[in-house]
């Protein structure tokens, strides 16, 4: 899927207003990673991925770290119910493996599992160096793999978007139940129109 970037940005400005240079840079980088993804050939999948990043990264369009002071992450510590579920086994894991990326992966077990799933080398090992998940290419690969394969919640893009139709609202279950589902569905509908208007034949 190739996109005329000028048409895309013109469409985005028409929908959402003036863009800062940081926003342009972040969207450009994310868009190029999406264009080069051999497993992303569905316009509606692309629209929902963009809508997810728009929400999860608070319009920054770059991978971010989960907000909160250090004490906030004690709920993820080893020995807590959430910490056990996330595979946090060492003191400090709650903060060390807090959410990062375009979508917020959390917990030692998830960082380790995605390192294996993406076949990341020793210099990109997410368990050893969680901040690798803030690198845009790695953050994109995590998001693409996770959303396509159901790595985050067991639900995947094909469950909601495919030959059976397009359910942007319930597609939120891929990431986080139905939290802000209607808002993100609205973004996806708008972004789908922008993408379709910018596709290069």
C-alpha cells in the first residue's frame, strides 16, 4: 500500500487542524513503517492502527512511556495480583516493565514474549532493555504483530475487520476492552477516508 504523503497530510489537516512539525515527523515515520510492512495490506486495518496510536500516544505520534509517578507502578509489583499476571518476578519489575510503545506493553512476561515473537537480537532484547520498545521501528513491529495476531488480549484485527465487515467499535477489544471505543472508532472512520483519498494506484 503506497500513499501520496502530501494528500495524506492535507486530508489530516482538513480533519484535525494545523499540525506541529513534531506531529508531521511522527506521522511520517509511522506511515513509512506501515507502508513497508508486508503483512499490512488492508486499508481498514491501517486506519484502525493509526486510530489506536492517535489515542494511546495522546496525539504525539511517537512511542511513549506509561504516565505516572514511581509509586503508581507498585500495583504491578511482584507478589501483587496484577504483577503475578504480568509475570513480574523481581522487586522493581512493576516500574521497570511499565507500559511503553505505540501500544502500552506491560510486564516482564510480555516484554520477554514479544522479544521471542519478533526474533529480536541480543542488542534489542526487550526484557534486558525495556526502553527498546520506545524505538519507533520496534514499537511499530510490536503493534503490528500484536494487533494482527491477538498478542495483547487474545483478540485480533481479523476478528473485527475483514470479509465479514468492519466493526471499528469492538475492535478496541484488541487493546483494552471497550475503553474509549466509540472515540477511537470515530478516529478510524475519519482516517480510513484520509488514507483512501491518498492511495497511489
